[in-house]
C-alpha cells in the first residue's frame, strides 16, 4: 500500500489567504477489498480499518509541507492511522477507482461543496456515510458488510462532535463566511442571525424561484429553551418559546417577491418579557411529511410558548417545505452541538401544526380542532432527543432471571443501570446493591485476589445503605470470607467477631469461624485456629460445620503437641461420626500421627494398614509403606521391614522411595542423619562387596533437597575416604558443605576433608608431586583454615608446586623465608640451589653476589661452596669489579678440587688481566695454560668446552711472540690457529695476510708474495685484498731500489741519467 499528498485550491486556483486551500491524501490499495471502513477517532485522528494482515505503507511523492493539515500517515495495530492538525475540521472521501481512495481535508472556513461538484457527485463527509453519483464508481462504504452499520453510526456521531468543536473554535466572522459559502453552494440564501437577546423565528419561503444550482428544500433553525427537569408543567412562562403567535404579537412579514427571487429568507425577532441569551443551534428533529408542490407559502414560525400540560405537548419536528418535484433533495442541515445532560422522564415538545395553514392565521375552523396525538419524544436538559427511560421493575425481573440462570456477569451491567437511577425506591435499591454484591462474589469465585476490591466495595456499599437490614449479617460474613480468601486474617477476624457479637444467632457465624480457623491452620497459626474451631464446638454444636471444625481443632491441637487433648477430640469424632474416615481417609493419618506421638506405634501401624487397604492405589502410598517398614525396623521386626523394602523396590521401581528402600537393604538398617564416620565405617566393612556407591549415587542424583538425598551425599564422601580415594572424598565433602552449609553433617564433612588431605599430603610428598599438593591447598579453604601457620615442609611443597605451574614470583617470595640465617637444615640448601640456579641462568650477577653474602656463613657442602665461589667471581668479572674478581680468580686457579672448566676460566681471566697490564711473561704463561685446560675439556668432550677461548689464547700468543720477535713460534701458533678458521670464514684473508707479514719478517719474500697474491686473487672483495696489493707494490719498489743501489744490476746496465728499462 502506498500514499501521496497534494495541496488543493478552490476552483483549481493557487492556494492563498483569500482562497483557503484544502489537501488531498490518496491511498493506493493492494486490492479493492483491502479497506473495511474509515472512522474518526478523537478530534484529529482518522482510522482506516483493513482486511487481512498489516501492509507495508510507502510514501510516493513529496512529504506534507510544514504547517499542512495532514501531519502523519502510518500503520498501527493493523490499521492505517491518519493524524490531522487542529486546523482540519472536516474531510470528504471518495473512490476514484476500485484501488484508489482519495480523502480531501478542509480547514475552518474552507469546506467548499464545489469540491464535490468537481468530482461529479456527492462524496463521503466526516465518517462512513457515502453517496454515489451517476457515472462514478461506488464508494467503499457502499460495499461494506452489514455488520459495519454500528461502526458507521458511531463514526457519524464522532463526526458531529468534531464539527461542533471546529465551529466553536471559529470566530463569528469565519462562521458566517463558512455558513454563507455552504448555503450559496446549494443555491440557497443564508439566514442572517443577528446578535440579539431575543429568540428568532425564521420565515420560510413558499418556493424557490431564483436561479441557482438546483432546487432544494430549506430547513430553518430549530430553537428551544433549556429543559426544566421538572417537566413542562413547571416551566416559567417567560422562559419558553411557543408554537402559537401571542395575541399582542404582529405576524411576521412575508417574503417580498424580490427576496423570493434571490432565494433569501428574511428574519424577524420577537422580544420576550425579559432578556434572554441567544439559544444555541440544536440538532434538527425528524422532518414532517413534505407538502405538495402547489402548497401555499408557509407563515413565519413564531416563538415557542409553554404548553399547558405534558399530554398536550408531543414532540413537534420543524416543518420543511419541498420545491418542485424535479428539484434534487435538500441537504440535511448541519448538526451542531453535543447530546448531554440528564434525561427527564417527562414529555417535552411542541403542539403539532395543521396539515394546511400556519400558526395563528389562515387556519380558520380547522385550526381550532383538537390535534391528533403525536408519538412521545423524550429529551434531555438541552432538548436533545434521547431514549425512553427504562422501567426499573422490568429491569429487575430481567436481572433475577439472569441470576437464576447463573449468568452473573450478564446481570451486572443491568444492575449498574438500576443503581444509577435516581428515582429508584429504597427497597429496590437495597435489593439491587445486594444483587451486585452476589454477582460480584460469583464472578470472582475462582480468583478471589482479583475480586477482592470489587467484592469489598460492593458488599460494603450494600451493607452501609441500610444498617438495619436483615441482610447485614450476610454482608459481614461475605466481608469476612473475602478477607480470608486473600489471607487478610486480621480484618477477616474483625468482621467475623463483629458478626458473632451483633448477630450471635446467625447460622453463618459457624461458617465464618470455620473458614477463619482453616486459614489460620494453613498459616501455622495453630493457637488462633484452636480458638476459632473451639468457638464452633462450644457455641454452635448443632451447626453443619461442626464436623469440619472438630477435625480442624484436632489438627490444631496436634500441631501444638497437645496430643492428649487432640486424642479427646479424635475420640469424639470417631464416636460422633464413626465412618468419617471413609469420607476423608486422610483423617486416618491425623489419628495415626497422634498415636505415634503418644508412643503407640502398634496402633499407628493398624491405622496405616487401614488407610492402605482403603485406598491401595492412592498416590503417596509408597512413602507410607516405606515409613511402615522403618517402624517395623525400629520395633526390631527386621523380617517385616525387609519384606516391605523388597516389595517397594519391586512395585515402585526407579522411584525415590524404591531407592531409599535399596539403601535400607544395602546398609542393613536405618542410618539417617546425623551420622559419623566411625559408625559408617562398620557399615562399609559389612557391605564391602556390595554396590553401596551406586546406591548413594542414584539416591543423590534423584533430588537436591530431599533429606535422604542430602544424607546420601555425605555418605558417599565417607565411603570414598574409606576406599582410600582421598582426592574424590575431599571433592564430595566440599560440595556437600557448599550446597548444605546448615546441615547437621557439615562437621563430619569437614573432618573427612582434613583426614583425606593429611593422607594425600603424605603420599604427594613421598612422590614429590608438589603440584597436587598446591591444587588441594588452593582448592580447599577449609584445609588452609585448619592447617594454620605454614610449616617449612608445606612452604617448600607449595613453592615447588608454584614453580611447576610457572608462578615464579609468588614461589620465590614464599621460598625466600628459607634464605634467612641460620640455615634451615632440611630445606635451606634446596632453597639456595633454586635461587642460585635461577640467578645464574638469568645472568643476574648482582643477585648472585648478594646471595653469596647471605649464605657466606652457611655450612654448605664443598661442591655447593665451590660453585658459589666460581659464580661470585664470574659475577664480579661481569660487573667489572676487577679487584674482587681477580682475587677470586687467583683463588680458584690454584685449587685442584674444583672442576677443570672453572680452573680454565679462572686462568683465562687472569691471562686477560696480564695482557691489559702488559705483563708479557705472565700473559704468555697463562695463555699457554688456558690452551691446555680448554683443549683438555675439548678432548673430554665436555659441555663446558669453549673453542673460542682457545682461539683467543692463540691470538694472544701470536701477538706476544711477534712482539718478542719470536717469529717462528708465532708461525707455529698461527698454524695451530688455522685449524679453527676455514677458508670460507671472513677471518681467513686476515689470517693469511698476517702469515705473509710473518714470513716477510723471516725474509721469505717469495712465500710472503705468494700468500699476498693468493689473497688478491681469491678474496678481491676483502679489505685485505687492497692491503695485499699495496704490500705487493712495496715488494716491487724495494726490488727496483735494489737495482739502482751502487753495485746493483740496474746501475750497470742503464745509461747514466736514464731510468732502468727505458730505451
């Protein structure tokens, strides 16, 4: 479905202030039958009811401009809701095609009938009424189903209200302009209402003869004074209008020919005895039969006058004159005003006119004849026609018929109408009020909470209307019962006690106290229930509620543990009504329970068997049989108990009671809460080969709240501990404590957790399973609470567990307690080793030095002490603490009880120190020792072997030998160094270049030149290639210089003054 909006102007002109514009809303339907009807809801809302599901509404074209009369169009609850602005006072509707619906909207003063003329016929206005014209498709209102007629009428009434509000919002000038435009649109003259205090009687022309759009019948204004509720006989003479002309009043002038030609109607005024405000326009009454075309001109309508009596004043509709037969029918006069005010039962109206002639003249003898009786028309205070007042007696008969048919809901609206009648007699009003109470009580019989307020209101109103009525105790009883039903026992008790004190002989007192006592029993107000029931037994022994009250009293006494008194009442019931247990078998439970309380189990068992045999298939009998089995077990009759248990497991398999019976058979007795491990361990020992765990598991899974299921959970935890499954036992016991913190077996669950933890701790420490210990410690707060302060064993276990889980910081924080002096003999060295290894692995040299200072006085094992000394020396070396480091290295280099790699490193650092100090001798000696020690490690395939340290020492030895001019030894160390440098190593060209220099120092220029040429040839990209090239050039220069030296070969061959080799 889609919609579009467009502004319109009168006669197609542009909108302007002089020519008020209208607007058109066009709706394109999905199918012709989609629309059901259009109604006006409120002042500014139109509702378009649809058939079928709610459509999707899409706008086509421009949106309404700001200030337009159409504000919005949307879909709401399956209806199209059209919202208009307050400026819109009317609308017309038509169908331009079966699937297009056009709605034109008019503002105040802009409701032009020529819009309908432009469309070729009449259109629908302000509601659901639709007129079809020739040559045009029927509007959708014509095609509506018959059941929509009521909706049309309601829409028409809403339209009239909207028109009235629109007219009231208009100024006087706008109203005149609007009325004149509408009348002229039909070719009629406009009544000129003058603002005078006198009532105006309009003069009706005989026939239209002026040019216009067509002949039509004109209806004059209907004017009536305010209706006096007392009836016409009480009307003051000076306040009314009369249909006859007073003797002292001159007849109104007839219309002049010129005025008749123009279609105008002149108006005259008659002044009453005293000033009166102008009467508001009233809705037109039904029109009288039309006159023939040649009827004479009617006389002017005179002012009304009070009639002598109601019987002589039937309703008189205003007369309408009809034009020539060929003229089109007249448009109904616009109805302005609301129907309001109270309805009077008296008849108010005007005397009828004669068939011919006017009022007060021209009638002759016929005017003096007695007028025939007219139908009685009832009006309200404003003169508006209303329905005939209802007959109270007939309505009461209908109400009583509905009540007899138990149609209480249908009777309530009629009773409300009766209640609102002001002239209702006191007797009939009282009857009406109590009927309202009865129907309201019956209406909410199944929902007392929802009906509490209506019942209390209706019953209180009925009771307070006549406090001396014989039905007052009935009202008090009903107020008491309704409060009982909603649990308001304080107010209920007040009403019932008041009924007892004021009307002690009323039979409903026993009913009230019985109902109150039953409600008190439900709320465990046993003492108050005892008083209520005792009142019935004491004051109303012959009441029909005596039996119910006696049973309730026995129950109340039993609940208060007044078993002896309860037994007296039970004996009374058994003697007064010996077969009462057949009507109410549950009464046997009350008797048996009282016998059990009086320690008479045999009598109780007899009553239980009686109940079971009376209703063997009753729900809950399995629980009864189980209880009887427990009673036999406590009496020592194990055979009877086992028989009942076995019978239950067979007859009620997979039920909770059957699982409990299985438990009794498996445990061999009754072991209910409270229980302890010592007693249950004996049960476990007897049933070691049975299926106790499955019995416990099934019973626990059956319910979370049943007492037997709760006890089965703690029993399962005990059984797991007894079976040495400590971790599972701890879990089950902890779950029991969390789920049932108030249970009597919580202390036993705590003991199970502690005992199981002790066992698990010992096993885990033996297995060094520190992670399990940490899990148990963190998972069971009860263990931490009961363990108290952490001892060294638990501290170490928890720290190790944290380390296994990667929680290093909290673990080291906990283990730091072991680094305090004096050393813990059991866990001190282990803690030291943990910290030492972590610091060494992380290269945290400062913490290693601090750790060494902490344990400097500890009696560590020699191996640990050597490791610490070496680590401290290494830490000082890395921290550039040269002095302390050298002292520690010297100490370590001379020790033979430390590993070789430690002595090797100690020697290495001493050699580096000697080189820095230019101590050639010690450096030479120490570097040779370094090569010896690291070569030993390499030969031993030790993981501490370090080839780089050997290379460093050989390089140092090459430097030392070269500086000491021990070139052959330097070449030896270089040859050994070659083993660590492959040819593809970046270091290889430099090593060859150094070797060439050493050979050159030895005087082996040929070997040196060959090495240099190899570098230039094979490593041209190396920096040493350029150095080798330069070095080769020096060889050539030195060779040339030798040729030119005195005695050289070059000086002898070359002529003087010429360089060698030149021609």
